[in-house]
């Protein structure tokens, strides 16, 4: 009886550093490399850079393709290896450890000049470099990446996580050469010293710096949260949506489909940017093996719509020019009270918080006073869905709660006010409107994390609350087709009314 031994690729078995510094599986690396023109692999002058090396998988897979593609031009295997490793592939490691790992993956030796290295170099690093870099502190934050000084101002024997590519004004001086292809999987965020686990996104800085290097092709895998902007990402989103050189975006709703065991809110995507190209972008969406795609301008809407099947629905809604409910929805802390604020035990008003209700003084309300005597429709600022993602059946509920607060009742920032009205009847109609699948579907198109903010309601029409809206009325009001209705129904769970 023949027994076949299981011989996995070691780079597919690595435990991830964290949810922010994720090793790239070889299969994903090859998906991304598959976006590049085939003729690159037979071009002995093409130069490739991974500016965020962790395991070295991108450089290793590039080398494998070049070894095959240059076989006819450079028949001698050792000469071919030497040419590729000395003249074509380069990397910048994110830490000293990942530098050693990357060299081991590419050169078969953690030291490029070691006796087991398959290409001779006259130094330990070869073309995969690591240089310890320091943050540049100003007001306890790094000027380059926003990292917290209290968190990352470390002793010399610890990693600074001040990544070389984004801690310089002149990234072109790192290697002093022109690269045809830049590819990588950058770190996603760093602690910024805010409340509890507050962190600032980081991945967009790598994309922007890579563009400064003026490659012919750029492809990186990054969290998909930039589609809707968010903390520190609004200007990046705007620049990406208006960049006609982005040829393709491949979007995974569930990051665990490409990074097993990793939880990244809102999923991940990789893109191909090609210098000098222009036109609409191909957007491919993948969820549980199902793929949908469309070719459309990235800047058709203020934010990027993930699902191609949702585009026609949003177009119909926006064509009515009814105004956006986002203009009615309050900002966070609608009455100025943080989540941990509690009733004082006496006063003319009631404070509603996540756990109860109690008296508070009218004079304590410094924000949102115009709503005090109104009927207020509130929803939790935290989404019902984990990380803004569908459940195991591919459906979402989106909003955790929709409740009505009577006059003389205010709330903490656990909630946002979706609308305030003079009559209870109007408030009840708005509450029912928010509970419809139609509204929650539109909110979901811009929800890539657990936070429900006023910006999430951008696509929701601000209808008059002069009638009781339900899904059948809304589908008819916006002339949705049977296929569009089926798509909404397949994406959103029912939501029962909950009384205050």
C-alpha cells in the first residue's frame, strides 16, 4: 500500500504576528501576482520590491516565476539564480526577525552571505534589508505614522515598529533605483494612545509612499474599511476613488477566507494600480466562494459600494434626489454625554444609558438641547453584526436597536439620534422605517466595522414620515426589480420592534 506524505509549504503554516501584521499565504501571494502581465516573468531587466517583508513569500514566488520565465535566456541555473537575486528582487523587512525569515525563504539562509545561501552576497542582508528606524515624536505622537510615544518609545533591544518605508520623506533613496513592480501586505494599524484599544490605520501610508516610488505596477492587500473612509482614511479614500490608474480591486467580505483564523473587521481587498492607465475599474467581490464583478467608475458615489448587485439599487434611490438621512442623524454624543455617564439621581430630565434610565439635571445638557422636548428615534452606535460582516448564512441585521425616547429624555453616546419629531406618530413611523430591510440594506453598504455613525446613512433617503413605510411600499416607491428585491431579502434579516 502506497502512503503519500503530506508536505505542506512552511509559509502556509506560520502563526500570524497579530491581526495587524498578518503573514500572507502563498496561495494569496500568487493570486496577487496573477494580476501582473505574464511578460514580466521573462523580462530580465524587471525589478520587484516588497517594501513590507514578513515571510518573504512574495519575493520567493516572484523568484520561482522568473526562474521559469528566464530559463531560455539564461539556461545555466546558477547564473539565472544569481541574476534574479542580485538584480531583480528586493525587499524591506518590517522587523529584524522578519528580515531573517524572509532571507531564509528567498536565499535559503538567514544570512545572505552564509554558506547555505544559494546566491553569493558580500553582506548578511543581501537585497532584503532591515534598518532599525526611530519614530519622530511631536506632542507624544509620531509625525509619520501617528503612533503613541507612550507605547512605542522603546529601549534599543525592542522593536520600534517605525517602518522604514513610511518614516522618510524620500523613500526613493532607500534603494536609489526604479522598480517596475511594488507588491506587499503592509501592517494595518498601530496603537495611538487613545481610549482603551484605540488604534490608527497605517496601511494607507504604505500605499501612498509606494506610489511616490513611481512603479509601473503596484499591488497591495489591505483592509477594505477604506471603502467607506473612517478614522484617518477619508482623504485616502478620496484619492483612491479618483485614481483612474486602479485597474482592479478584489474584495473579500470575510478576511478569514484568505487569512485563516484572522478577524479583520470589514474584510480585506487587494488592488492593481498601473501607471499611465485610465478608465473604469473592475471590482470583484468574493464571499464564501461566490464571485460577482462589475466594471464601473470608482468615484460614482462618495464612498465605494462593495457589492456590484447593490449599485443599481443605490442609483435608483439617489436619482430621486430626496436628500440623505445622514443630514438628519446626529453625530456621536448627541447630548454630550459619554458612554460611562450615569444619572445624577435628581433633575427634570431622564438619562437613558445602556443599562437603565434615571434623573438628570436640565442644566447638564450642553449639546442637542433643541431635541430635548422632541420625540427621538435612537439606534445603538454599535452594529448588531460582528465586525460589520454577514453571519454564517450570509445575512446581516445591521442595527442592534431602534427605540423611541419621549420628550424630556436624553441619552449617552451609546446611542445616536436618527431623527427627532414633534409628534409620537412621526417618531413611530421613523422607527418602523429604520427597521425595514430596505433601510438597513442601504446602511450596510457603508458599514465595514462595528460602528454605526451618521455617515452610514448616506444612501438612505430622507422620506417624509407622513405614512407607515414598509418594505413592500419602499420596493414599489423606488421601482425595484424582482432581482433587486431578492438581493436585499437575501442580505438582510428581519428586525422586530422593541419598545422603550
